[in-house]
C-alpha cells in the first residue's frame, strides 16, 4: 500500500470567461468567489497545501490581499488541467505527489469531497480519480450535466453529455452525474498534458476522455454531496440564499 504520498489542491482561476468575465473575483457576501473555494478546500485535512493558479494580475493582487497562496501562470493554456500542471511545476512538486484540480467556481465546495477523491490513492494502482453522484432522469436529460458509466471495480468506461446508458425500452433508468473534481498523480498529470487533445475529447468537449482514449484508467468515487457551480452572474443569488440558510 502506498502511504507516502502528499496531496496538494490547486484552484485554477481564469479571468476571461465567455458567460461571466472576472468570475473568480465575483463578490459573494463581501469576499471574492475564489476566497470561498479556498477557504472550504483548506478545511480538508488530507491536503498539505491549497494554492490558487491564475493568469491575471488582478486576481493575484486580490489573493495576496486576502493571504491566499497564489501562483501566476501563462494566459494561453487550452484547459484548466494544463494550468494546474504549470502551477504544480512552479511549486516543484514531486512525481509521486497527488494533485487535486479544484474547480474555482464552486464556492459551496464540501471539504469531504476532497477527502473522498484522494483516499483511493492509498493503492499504487490508482493514477486518476474523479467523483460522481446518482442523478434523476430529468438531470440526465440535460446536455450540460455530464454523465458517466463505470465498471464493477469503479473504473470509468465512458463520459458523455448524452444520457448513458441508453435504456432502449424507455424505462426509467439509473444514471450517474459526473462532478468535475479530479485528482492525479503528478506523473500522470504530466502525461495527460503531453498527449494533446483526442478525437472523443474534441467531439464531446470533455477533456477526461483524453485519458480513456489513451488507456489511462479513471477511478470513479461515488459521493452523496452535490456540486453547485456558478456559470452566470445570476447564479450568485442562489449561492447567497444557500449560505444564508446554512447560517440560520
């Protein structure tokens, strides 16, 4: 059993966003969104360090003002995972480190999800993990909710925007929604970025398919926790309502 790894959380925070420019700096109850993500992530005891990775000096300044560790990365990365690798290399993390890619637009992140995603790495056979939760038929019909099917041992078979599996006779089915948290061994993260985009990745606009097309197993961990992301400015109201209810 591999018990000697160290885990690091990296939060990619890109300023440019088609639907919501400047999203990491969006104000939520007096603090920028990235602060809420960081504050929740650092509650996970398994993470030795949590760092923000950004390409924007405004975000760097805001992070430093709030004592949030930050590294400045190049602006031309094709994906958040590429940004994660550059940040991990700037931090000089070893090949046996576990790198957790923490979505920067989930201010209600539950730290327990981070614990769940790193625990499988106690086995040296695990190289990449991600999370999924059981969803309803209505959720499965939404093209923006990515679905995953997996083997008996928990390895992902496929991810799709379509409802998978397809229940041919039209009966209500069992579906699992993918949650976009990933953890990689540093060596596998390097390999992922070096491979370049794959055919299915381009077709579905899902970068995790690059791993499956190159025979790199993704271990799927089931969680009861929900992932609540911010896609548009109007989503902030929903986040504030949930925060308010939690305080009550």
